[in-house]
C-alpha cells in the first residue's frame, strides 16, 4: 500500500493528463480510455485505504 500523499499526487497527475488528452484527442480514443482506466484504478486504491473490515 502506497503512502496516501504519494497516491494523491499520482491521482492529480493522472487527472491532469486525462483532461489534457481528452481535450486534444476526444473522449473515445484509446489513449483517453486507457488513462481513464488508470485513474479509476488509482482512485479505487485510494478508497480502499479507508475501508475498514
């Protein structure tokens, strides 16, 4: 499990990249979809750090 501050930084970087790519390539291109999936994975990892069982 990564440090949450490092994970938050990765999330912000990925979000910025996603916005830039979607503005230049459109929402349905492969590169945008793959970046969106990467962001989803990072967000899921971040959220799982706060789930207690």
